[in-house]
C-alpha cells in the first residue's frame, strides 16, 4: 500500500492540520508521534527504504523494534497535509533501543523532531502503564496554558485544581491531573527524563513557558485532551482577567462528579480550599 493511503497516516495528517487550525503550531512549533501497529507496518512494508542508523540520544529498550510516524524537525504543521513526504517520517527503533533509522519520508532531507527523546521516553512509559493501549504523543504550544505558567505556582496540585474548576468535564477527561515541568532547555535527554517521570502518573504534562505534552490511545482522544486542557486554560485566563473568581465548583463537587462518572481522582486535587471564599481573588 502507498504510505499516504494508510488510514493511520491520514489520521495523523488530519490531527496535525486540526492543531494548525487551532493556532497551536506557529512556524515549526510542536511535534507529533504515533506508535505504529505491526499489521499497519505490514501493509506498507514494500514502500519502506531503511537509511543509516543514528543515535536517539537516550535509551528506550521498551520500544525495541517498534516503528513510529513522527513530524520532522523544523517542519511546519501547516505543511503536514500539503507535503507530507517532506514534513513527516517513519522511523524504526533498533534492538537495543538506542538508535533509530529513517525508513520513509523527509524526502528533502532532515531528521525527526528535536523532541524525539521526550516522545520516545513518554511512549515507553505510557506503553507499559497502559498495557500497550497508548499510541500517540502530542506536543503543542497552546497560548493560554503557556500564559498560565507565568502566573500560577508551578506545581501539579495548583494547575490541576485550577483547571478542574474551569469546566465540569475536566476531572473526567484527565482524572490523573497535570504534571508540571519547570522551565528547562528543550530538545534533549534531561527534559525527556523529567517529562517521562511525570507521565508515569499523568496523561498531560505542561512545560513551563513553552507548551504541553499529551498522551492518548488514538488521535481523537489525544487531540481532545489537548483541546480540553487548553479550553479550560482559556477560561481561567478570562476569569483572572475579569478580576478572579467570585464563585466556583467546590472540592466536594469535583469529587462527586468523578464518582458519578466512575473515574478516580487523587484526593490532593479535590481537597476543600480553606482560603477560598466568595470574593477572594485570585484563589490559588
Ligand atoms: P521541532 O521542529 O524540532 O519538532 O521543534 C519544535 C518544538 O516545538 C520544540 O519544542
Ligand atoms: Zn515546543
């Protein structure tokens, strides 16, 4: 099968296009990766042409022999649908989990995203934690969640609780809350290690003053997670711009919602806030 006709490639391109249209991918901002199923690789095998092995820059033994569709470094999400063979690539991971090789795409040269270490370390953690169900890792630069990293204390309890209060669906969509990575230099092993540690517990991690990472089972769920977090962040930015909360969902309410929808939310995210009374502003 022609690679571009494969449903997983079309789903990937549609998601990249949706992210571009949301305004989350200025220039080459953001990156996306998908852990390809064995049967999906079989269908396109005759179109794959292995290149040279190269260092990943970290170790992911739990992903040995896996194939990933990823965005190229410096490539624009805008162009994923217009010129996918230039902007995207399929890479294969070697037996040791320390090297990769390009087997398709990047026809005009280049390399996979500079955040490949973070993508792969997150995939390794989420593959194990979800018993193989999670396949998508998505990094974007949504405006409002990044804006909040300049104002909110950089801890998981504050970020999670403030966003939970902004939309009743939030504790149902990301019950395990949001991990927070302090500002770090992107594109290397160090930030990959810190992010993947948080991904053992969460499906979402914010990079302070930079962007957001989400993990999910498929394109729709992962895009929907990014969209929900950013929507809640937008509401919070508006609430703070209007002078702060005058009323909100109480901790007990968040606990009741999660019970009603059968999800388990850690108690630290739904504790009653003693200092929060009507009229207090801001509440965190
Ligand atoms: P890449 O173009 O290398 O994917 O980098 C974009 C980005 O968002 C870095 O964090
Ligand atoms: Zn980025």
